[in-house]
C-alpha cells in the first residue's frame, strides 16, 4: 500500500542553489572532441552527418555523392566528431 504525503514544508529548500545549478547547465554547451576545419557551416555538418549515416555500414566505401573512396580513417574521424560527448 502506497504512503500518501498530505503535507510537505518547502520553506527549507534552498532555491538559490538550484537556480545557480540550472543556470550553469543552461550556459554549458556540447563541443566536439575533434575539430574538422572543412565542417565550418551548419549545412556542411548536416550533409556530412547524413552521409556518414548512409555510408557507415557500406562495404564498398565509395561516396554516393562524389564517387571518391571513404577511408576508415575518415569514418573514424567523423564518428569522433559527431559523438559530441564533451560538455563545457
């Protein structure tokens, strides 16, 4: 049987501490681990991310857009770039 709380005193909560924490989170941003100079526009980033999704498991490793070979090094570089697990 669940216990129902009829009353709770919120006057002891330090809301300023929570406000400071929330503002720190809102001011933080996710940054890529790897900087790729050629990805300097959002359109290029979107194009590259979609291309990576399309070619990630493609055994031919040939770009459907330009016909050039996609190296394992390039795929690894892009995967690292898009992992974006650094919050600063």
